[in-house]
């Protein structure tokens, strides 16, 4: 994790992999493809995200082969107790405002929110609401401070503010 307790790209990949196999074991190739496809759809292709090997999770004791050995024989892998602990840590990590990795982490949190208890889900939704409120204050402050800027910038800010308000409203409805 970064010093502010937000996730690194490597941890986002780990989050995705552990979340994908939390409900049921998967073949190594299906897990690798699922991670690659999910991350690419949220952020686009990224070497930062794809540089992490799923095989490393086995060596760290976060996943374990159910049959087979690993990547070479396309083993069926399952999450371990340590993997579930790591997944819970990743699911409850803080967010870094305004980064592409944050967009991926929010998507992962929403995708795997069902794996948390009701109170943990509520805490994560509250954290997402707080993050949206912080973003809205930041954007509104920027708009007020730059009211003499060109029209394109003001239109962009208006668009960002409206999206943030809609996201906040949607999160509050959950």
C-alpha cells in the first residue's frame, strides 16, 4: 500500500484476482483472463496492472491449487484463509482521490461488495460517500477560484461537478 493506505496497481490486480475466486475456485487461465479483462475494461490496457503474476499469489499463500500445480498445467485454484484476510484488507482500503487506479478500485469494491458483512458494506458505502463529497467540495472550490478561466475549462468543471453530484446521489440511495 501507499503511505496513505491506498492501493498500489499491484494490489488492485491482487484485489481483482482474490475477488474473482472468493466464491468458487477457477482454472488458472480463466482467473488470469478474468483479471486482465476486468482491469482493461475499467482502465484500458496497462502494463502497470498486467505486470503482476497471478502465480505469485500461490507463492504468497493467498491461493492454493485444488488440482494440478499452477500455471503450467492450468490448475484449479481456490482462495485460502490468508487470501480471504488479504481480500478483506483490500476491500476496505482507503481511496486516493481522482486517479485511474481509484476508478478501478471503486469498480472492484462494487463488484465484490457482496463478500462483506452488512456492517462492512455500510462502512464501505459511507467511505465512498465521503470520497464523493470531498471530490465535490474540491471541484466546487476549483470552479469558484477559477471563474475567470476560459469557457472550455468552466464547461469541463461543470460536467465533472454534475457527475460527482449524480454519483453522490446514487451512493446515498444505496
